[in-house]
C-alpha cells in the first residue's frame, strides 16, 4: 500500500488514496 501514489484513485469508487488512509485494507 505504501507504494501506491497519493494521486491514485480507486477505479471502482473514484476515491483518492487519502480517503482510505484510515481504513483497514
């Protein structure tokens, strides 16, 4: 996950990586 750039977008929901920072992956 640390390799994922901050500009990455979830292809399914369009949310940015920062939106997932507090979520268990």
